[in-house]
C-alpha cells in the first residue's frame, strides 16, 4: 500500500508521510521547545498530507505524550 503525497515526492511507501511528519515535528521542537505541540501537529498534518488516523496518532502519542 502506498500513500499519495503532492509535490515532487510523488508516491511514498506506506507510513513514509508519518515518518517525515515526525522528523519535521522533532526538528521544530528542537529549534523552539516553547511551541504549541497540538498546533504543530495540525500544521504537520497539512504539510505532509496525513490522514485523520495519523493525525490522531500524533496528537495522542507525540503532542500529549500519551
């Protein structure tokens, strides 16, 4: 199964969009630890074309430390 992502990257392997979003989120928080993680997840979801389940995963496991 493949995720379809816009831009130059084309078709990505399953889960690659989520991995890229996690890398992006970690970089952002490393640059500025005071950033609102919930808002960042929303931005990452849009930037990396994540689905609702992937976004919920990031909210529960990354943003809120669940």
